[in-house]
C-alpha cells in the first residue's frame, strides 16, 4: 500500500545529531567529543531558582507568567533583546534594532526553520558556508532546496568565491532562485571561525549588486548563536550594523549563553518579512513558552544574565586550553587545527588520504576505542560543483567532562597515528 506520508516528511532525513546521540547512549563507556552540548557544571541553577522564586513570588506576579503570551513574544523581553544586540554592536542607529522587528522564538533553531519556510519554495537555492551547520542542511533538504557552498577563509566567507558563485548562477539563469545567504558568523559551527564585520559588509554589497538580476531581495541570514561565547579577542559587529536596511535577518539565542534547557531564542527581522514569520509562528505554537520568557526577562533585568557570562567564558576558555594541550600532545603533526577564540569546537583537517566519514575505518575504529567525533562530511552541502570533502572532523569540548577531554583526545590521537 502507498505511504500516506507527505513529500516533506519523506524528504526529511533523520538528523545526524539523533544518531550521534544514540551512539552515545548505546555505548556507556563512550567519551563523546561530538555533541555540541553546553557545559553542565556551569548551568546557573542558583540564579535560575532565585529568578523563578521572584517571578512566582505572588499570584499577582506569577499568574501572568503561567498564562499564554503573545505570538511574537513578551514586549519587555523584546525591548531588552533589541537593546542588548544594539549595545553589543555599539550602534547609535536604533532603526535596525527596533522592537517592532524583534520576535522571541523557541530557540534560534525555530527561527532558522521559519525563515526558510517563509522565503523558500522547493527548488530554490540557499548559499551556505562550506562547511556549515549540519542541522540547517537538514532543514534545506526537507524543504527540497538546493544549496551552493561558498569557501571559508580564516576570517569568514571567501568573497571572491561568493562573487564567482553568484556570477555563475546569473549566467545559467538560476539567480532568480537564490533567496538567501546563510552565515554562522561567530565561532562558527563547525570550524570555530568568525566572519569579520568588513566581510559582512562586503557580502551584503555583493548580494545587493546581484538583486536586480535576481528580481527580488536576497537576504543575509546571520546565525549568531555562539556570539556571547567569546573568551578571547574582540567582538565583531553584526551585519545589522552595516546599514543595509531590510536585508539582514539576525538570529540569536539565550540558550547557549545562559541555560540551554530554557530554549529561548530571538530574531531581528526586516519589517517586510516580520509579519510572514509571525504568521508561521502562530501556526507553530502561537508563542514561545511565557514562563521561560519571564525567566529570561528577569535574568536580564536583575543582572543575573550578565553576571553569568564571564563565569561561562572562563569555563570554556579553560576547557579549550585543556583540549589544546591534549591535541598538541597526542595528534600527529600533519593534522591541521586552530585554537578557537570562543564557541564550543575545534575543526581538525586530516591528510586527504585519511577518510573520516561515518563509514570510514577511522570513525569505526574510534567508536571501538570508545571515542566519538562528528565526521566533517556531514557539514558540507550536496554541491555538484565540488566533491564533498571527507577528511575532517569536528571535536567539541563544550559538554565533555574535564577529565574526559584529555582521555578522549588521547584515544582519538592513537587512532589517527595508526591510520597515518
């Protein structure tokens, strides 16, 4: 009998994160350097308890927090969110950070999904970093979108290659199908690289130059989920500060910098697509959990959020240094990697002859040695213009226990040396 499942559901693969987590559960002794979890020891239990006690201190205060909220989010939290991002950018232009542009979501992942749903039809093209956040690639696959990969430099997207890809799509008549450029712009998942503000400006200029031939706006979707996990160096301004009004979709989260279990994210959107995304969100859940929004609003207003950030950054800096020391000690010299300035990840490039995919001897041997990494091939879109690389790995220090970081790297290093 023919399946009753929709085409969308049949196109939607099992997310890689699901089977990676299943491997962890199936192997109790496994040290997972794969999952991008945040550090459990740093979660602010006492602060959250105090904030919730305050929110629920009386029926007068508690009942509104336990009631439904609005689809686009609590007004106070939206105001604080817009102001928070504006201050991070050091911008005096309030227009790009208006409350009317700001929406509260169930994690930043929901905004990525809704934005794609609002802008893209099956067969449309999304430009992505090469490599990119593999969970977003699952969203594009479920929506039957085509992706084109754009090379990455140490400071973000390669502008010459972006221009080349856009020019090629213009020549083939496919530019009209290009809807957006997706960048994970801070401590990128998976490579840990950050896109400079100068490159964000230049990328927006390139997109604007090709808009007339496309016949519609081409948006920059900036995923800033890791922005506040910076533990060295200076912050980069977001694309919102570049002055390209109406072309930047900025998404951030309170989950990673404060409490991942809260699952509260946000977006600052061009006005022309705000209402479309709000309508879609109304069909999703007609509003992010109001109690969680009140938790974050109070954490921001009382200073609990800001007090937690330096503690978290110090914690990740220490874990990154621990992994750095272990990699230097145990990895073969021919493995290339860079020390991150923030985020949760190291990106390791192996010699081209050493395959690292899920079916590779390396991956299966590492699994038998009770250590898990994310195969780099998962982070590349299916782009016919190049062969998908299969000699890289993403290694996370975020959720790993302190004692497991050197042990896991030692095991992985032994496998790499045996394969070299």
